[in-house]
C-alpha cells in the first residue's frame, strides 16, 4: 500500500505562516483594501507592454472625451485624449510603470542608507551616535519638498538624480526610527548572548537587531512609498520630475491644468491615479499597524 509522504517541517512552517497571514488579513479590511489597490497598479504596470493600448506618446485626436471613438472607428478612447491627442488611459498605465519603479528604487535606496546610519548610531553609540544624529537633525530641519527642489535644481532632473534626492532627504528620518528601535532592542538577552559569543558588531546589528525591528520598518516603508509617490508627482508638476516625453502623472496634471474648463478629464484622471496609489499604501500601512498591535 502506497504511503502519502508527510510534509517536511519547512513546508509545514511555510503553510502555517501563509494561513496565519491570510487569517490576519481577513481580520483587517484595511490590509485587504490597501493591498488590492497597490496590486492593481502593480499588475497594470507589469502588463502594460501586452495590453492593447496606443503608443502613449503618439498624437491621435486632441480633446476627445472619455468613451469616445476615433474618426476611423479603430480606437476607443476609454478615458479620452489630452491636448496633444495622446490617449490618457495609455499614458496612465505607462506612467504607473515609471512611478512604481522609481518610487520603489528611491525608497529602497533611502532605507539602505537610513538603516545603516540608524544601526550604527543606536548600537555603536558614542561618537557615532553624536555625529550621525547631528547630521540627521540638520537635514530634518529643512522642509522635505524644499530640499527636493534645491537638490534637483542643483544637479538636474533625471531618474537617478531623483533617487539621490529622495535618499538624501528621507534617510535621516529612517535613521531616527531605526536608532530608536535599536536603543530598545540592544538591551535584550539575545544581544548579550551574541556579544558573549564574540560576534562582530556588524553581525549583531544586521543579524540580531535588524530582523527584530522589521515590523515598524515595514509599516513605515508603506507610508514612505506613499510620500515618495507624492514627491514624484509634485516634482513632475513643477517640471522637475522624470524627463519627457514618457508619461509622468504629475506632469500630466500640470500640462492640462490651464485647459481644465473644457478638458477636465485630462487633469482629473491622473490626479485620481496619484490619489488612489497613495491611498493604497496608506491603507496598507494602517492595516499592518493594526495587525501588529493585536499580536
């Protein structure tokens, strides 16, 4: 008689973790709603090359209203066209790719720098803490958007420079969060045990301390993705964002703002796209925070 193989411990642990995650998500509608919004935009961005959409930069028929059809009947403008005749739906979807890619890279870069600074300041202390905290306080004294504008105007508008600007402006805030968490965690017994074993400070910081600080950092990362999305849209609105002609949500609003009286759809839809993505990240962060408080 054939025997059914028993699941390995690692597989069983993964299944329990997945079931626990699904159960927790059901308890928090905010997590489900936020994740659904974010995953919708991620799916749209990933599938953009395969969707039957016109070229986002191709001029077709200007100022066509939503749900209209082209003169030859070959194209349906589901969200209408802008003042240059470009399909708004196509530009929204391709713009989502740029927003998600560069917002994720900028946030990840800021977290990489901020985590290293926070771990060093919180665990090593002394001169490290004083120097890094002083630097962070100086940068945090500037309004974030003003700091973005100053950096971009000095080094120029490009995707890489925007990543550098977000990293420069956001890393100090992340550093302060990590530092506060590490100051509490470094008093725990498992840190003392690692020190007794003779582990290096960098091992203790990245293997013992950082994994135990991941909960608040995940929540903050969701919020910071929303902040970065707003920053990219604002810079695009001011003409300091991702360079044209590829679509940028903030630039789409700025370009059609003077024509809002008779082509409001060209301004409203990109504004709604920005708001919905930021709302998704905020709902996800609030839901994750609620779940962490229940544990």
